[in-house]
């Protein structure tokens, strides 16, 4: 029977059989494929797919999440490519869709993430593993300790400063914790130093990715907004929407704010 699926962009995907040669274009979904129990079926990943480390060391790298090595992709002859609307280059995805089945996720909420996990479990014939992961994520979020509703600014980049606004998965994680995102714009707006001052957040979270914020950046922000609490945080826990969500709530509970 031919496996079929509709991806999270509403596009139908038809496969001649269970996909035996898969390329993943997104780090968090690469980790999910591993946790679903796949291994040799995944033949290509990006240079940012650092989890699991064993795959990062041995799997073929097909470039980054936005700059694909189309020659390597063609050499791998994929039967399924798995990408994401936000993280991957739109033009590059269009070129891949002209040649290969491409399943695209679109994740901005926890429920979107859970639906993505179930869908990829179905299309790779790992339904029971997907259900187990879903249950563990739901149980973990049931144990989440809600923080006080402080106004938070979550920064993802410097030069220019950029923050996570509404309609992002990071925003949904902040809401899960109980924090109030002080950025009202959608997606990832650029911010001037004056804008940051005017926002006057109670709390600033400096993400470890995509920009590698360090302790020295805490001092820079403290000069801009002396009254704010400024903390370095693990960006994977706030922005990876695959099986890492099993670990995220315990990490959130450990944060001192």
C-alpha cells in the first residue's frame, strides 16, 4: 500500500513505499528521526544537525538549512526529504520539490509540534514510537512549574539585535512557562538599543543559538537596562520542536526566574 501524507503546509506527499532514503533539513527533526528509531534510513543531514553526535559524525552533510548542496542531495537519491517552512530556504525547497517528495512542517505551537511528531511517525512507519514520544512530552509539560508573569525579551541575535516575537515557537514556549513576551511584532524583529530600553523588560533571555551569546553580552545588556534580570539560556530547549521537548520542561523548571 502506498504511504501518503499531507504535510503541515497542506501539500500531499505520495511515496511508493516506506521511505528507505531520507534527508532531514532541520536539526530538531533530525533528532526526532533518531528517537523514532530510524538509523540507516536517514542518509543526509545538515551541518547544524548536531544531535545525535553519532549521526553528526557519520551522516553525509548536504549543506546548511538554507544553503543546500544540491549535488550531494542528488548523489544520495532521497526517497523523502523533510524540511520546515521557517528554517529552510523557500527557493531551495521549491527546487527540491520539483525532483523529490518533500514533507514540510510548520510549527509555532506545542500542539503543532505534537502533530508533526505523529505525522512523521506515520510516514516513516514508526507510529508507536511517535505516540510514546508524544505521551512523554505531554507528561513533562504537565509537570511544568509556571513562573510569575514577568515581561520577557528573548534575544536571538546581535548586530543587529533581534528578538523572538509573536507567531514563533519560542513565543509559545515563553507562554507555556507563564512569561509575557514584551515584543508585540510577529516573527523576529530587529531592535535598536533605544527600542530595548523603551521595552523595559523585567527579564532578558539570551539564547545560545543561533547567535552564541556569552557572559560578556550580559554586561552589555545590563548597561542598557540596569533594572532587568538577564540570563543566558539553552536555545535548543526553547526552539527545538522535536523530541527534545521531552527534556524542555525540566530545564524550564530549573531556571531561576
